[in-house]
C-alpha cells in the first residue's frame, strides 16, 4: 500500500440479513483495542433526526442513520456524516477517526453503498474501503438465501463471511450452507463466529485496498482467488469435489440460483498476451455503462503492453471503478492478465465477447483457468 493510501481512513462495511448477528458482532469488536478511536455508523429505520444523535467520546464515535436505508434513501446522509466525522476537529473536538465501521440494515443491498464510498471525490480523498464483512445466520441461512436477493448480494460482495449460530445447527445442514456460500463467493474468507467472538484483525483487510499492496501480495490474492473459483466450478460440474488436478471439464464458472431469487455468477479469466491500455480502458467504460448495475464486483491485475514491467491493478463496484494503480513490478515470471468477476445476470460469454471486441484480443487468447 502506498503512503498516500495508508494515510486514508479505512472503512469496513458490516452487513448481513436480519437477525444474523451484526449488532452482536459490532458490540464485541468495539471492545478490542484495535477499534480505539474508531467511528461507528449504524443504519436503522425510524423517524428521529440525525444531527443530535451523533455521539462522540474520546475513544469511540457513533452516528445513527435512522430515517431510511443506506442503500437507497439516505446515501446522502452517509456522505454528510463521514465528512462531518473527518472535519469536526476544531474547538477541541476529537481528531478524525482512525477507522470507520458502517453497520447496514438487514435488508440493505451493499453494492450501492460501496458505490457511494468510492464515487464521492471528497470521501475518496480521506477514506478507503478496507473490507466488507457479512454475517450469515446458520439456522436460517438456507431459507434466507432462497427467498431474499439482498442476502445473495450481501454474500457475493463480501471479503469476509462469518457464520453465526453454528452451535444450533446439525453438521449436515451446516456443511450444506457452507457449500452454498462458497458457490456464491469462493474468494471470501469463511469462518464460524459464535456470540460475536472473533479477533478484530480477521474482519479487516482483504478488500479493495489490499490490491494496492506489494506486487507479491496482489498476485497471491489473484492466484488464490482463481484457484478457489475453479475448484468450486469443478465441484458444481461434477456434483462433488473433483480429485483430478488436471481435470478440464467444461465448467463455465459458478452460478447460484436458489429458486428464482438470485442469479449470481462468479468467474475468472486469464489473458496471456499484453493488452493495449487504451483499448482495455474503453472496454471497462463500456462494461460499466452497459452492465454496471449487475457488475457487483470486479478486480483485475493487468499486463499492459505500453508498460510491461509494471502491472496495473483495477477494481470497482457496479458503475464505479477505482483509479488504476501501477505496481512496482512483477514478483514472478507469470505475467498474465487475471480478471475476477462477481456478477448478476452477466454470463461469462458476454464478458469474453466484449473484451475480445473492444480489447482487440483474439477470442482464442482468452483462457478459462483451471486450478491445480
């Protein structure tokens, strides 16, 4: 991470469906020394005003957004509150927070919230999205995923998935839920969390800002993510874990569709040849303009023809992409472009076809990686 990025205030988005244990987790986290000086924004429905509910202490700062849902009606209030937290440093007011945690309502779609956090230029000058942590109720998780598309998206965009109430569920049902979660988002770190007890450091990092770290760490993230995605793709294609590392069964990525409530795809592609930056960036603009609403999350490590010694990291949510960042160099001889997608109703074929057209890449040069 660059010095500039390290100076930005990290923001962790805490989401999860109704009753999944977000508040219990938050209360536990706030006891950790790592959260000293943190600001906490809690979003609930209600009719009470916002301003007089901004409560600050010497160690922890709280704000309650209770006049709507962050993902729809009060995103402007979120922006104002974050700006206020940073600016209230005169007249003896506390300094800017060291970290911000945002707890959403159980029905919130996290993608528009992430969109807001990275799209507002003023916020981007002071804050960075550190990670998304999603709690999943082990007792009701299967039914929730089957009935509520919001729950699917909460899982799909997560960097960390925390399974709660696991002590109340039989092992076969818990294993089934784990498989569903891995099918939706194989790249997320999946852990059990009982009564909110979990080390604070395990829900920080691993998100957007982690891709701006050292080259070796970034490449390792893409390697592990691709391996997880393709492992789950083989599982989906065969109905079980495939033991053959050389298997090339034509699995086309993951598609999780409980009933008709959600249509989330997770897949990755690899391109061996260097890409022309102008053509690639035009393709990104086209993708964001035409399919941004359903591009839940995208991350890419790109080999640019104009600068072959310094890979470029790109990532974004829906219509908004972070400014591309240039790494210092390649840590190994593997210089292939690697792209990871979490989408809704965007088939892999469409991604490949448009990339081939706009990026001037031969269709045969776009690979479908198979994990070893």
